[in-house]
């Protein structure tokens, strides 16, 4: 009953997006001219959000501003049972989920910090520094990211990740991402290989002014490499500062440490992300 009530509230919230977007546009019109002219505040149609499905993007956070995100991964595999069984379970919605809550803040111009906690009590702290942007006439966008995370609310099995995010807009239709990352202490069993070098690959394709297709893949190149690498596909829509994404993936990972642990060899899961910018 609690899971269904939670879903009703989430989808009701998403239904209010157009109303909230109109209010946000009216508030933006009332902002002082210097803030409206800050390029970090303006909507970037090729990078509407700070993540793809799980991988980070090079979108800059305005100084002093906030953003919030909910991640939801239903635990029932889409290929579990026949179609009738899956439909009766509302395509996995009745089977429980791993939920993540994320809050990020623009600490300085080009510097953002945040925290992401999932319902299995894994918590990730992160800092991301922008180095260059394609918007300023560069050939590509470039960020550096560092994370610290741990199980049981940061009290057990500590992990760290260091990575470089490279983005490139292909005209006005697609954004491409290449993200090499090194995850320290990726192996929760501390046996054999303990660290992981992985490569995040992703794209966001703009099929309508505010509608996108998303795909990402995170192969492990060296070190700890269990199961298959996590893959995600998504359809998303933007309305003002809101973005709603429906995704399908072979794993539940939404932190870099969880991505290093890989996904399922056989199963695929339904999920969604809901994000909100407070600017």
C-alpha cells in the first residue's frame, strides 16, 4: 500500500509540471537583469539535466542555486514470467523498488557539490568542477568529478571515484559523452581485484524541442569486473525546470560505486528519474 501511495504522489507531482513550469517562467521574468543574463541560469537545450540515466553530464550549476532528483528502479525483472503476469504486476511497479534521493548545490561558479542516497543505505558525496564549456566556443566540454561513498550511511565499505567528463554537442540534435573513471575499493568482498577502471559512454538525442532519447553504457576496462556492465535506455521530457525520464536498464546502480559493481547478466528493469532545478 505504501509503495502504491508513493507512486500516486510522484505521478501526481509530475502531472503538475506544466503548472509549475508556467509559474517558474513568470518568476524568471521578474528576476533582476544580471541573474537572467547569467549563462548558467539559462536552459541548455542540449544538456537539460545534470545526469543522463545515471552518468553525470557537464551541465554547470549556477552559483548559489539548488537542484533535486529522485531515482526509482523497480526490482521485478521485465522478463520474469509471461506478459499477463507482468501486466498484472503493472510491469514491475508492485514489486518494490530501489529509490535514490539527490540534492546538489552550486558552491562557486563552475563548482557543484551534492549528496545522493539510495534506499539500500548507500550514500555518495560528490564534487564536480567545470574546466571548459562548449557553450563558450570550445570544441568540447570538460569537467572533473570526485566522489566518496559508503554503505550503511557512510559507515561501512568506503569507496571513492575520480573521473573526467568530456562532452561534445553534435549540432542541435545530440550530445555525446566519454567519461573515464577510476573507482577505488569497488569490490565489496575485498578479494582479488579491488579497484575498477571504467569508461562511461552516453548520448542524449533531441527528437523534439523538449523531448529526448538517452542511452548510456559503462564498461569496466580493468580491475574488478563482475557481471555485465550496466546499460540504460530512456525517454524523457522537459518542462521548464522539471525533467521526467522513463528508463529501462539491466541494473539498479545510480552512484559511481554501484556502476562499478555492474548489472545483471540476464534481466532488465523498469525505472524513472524525476529532477527539478530551483532556478
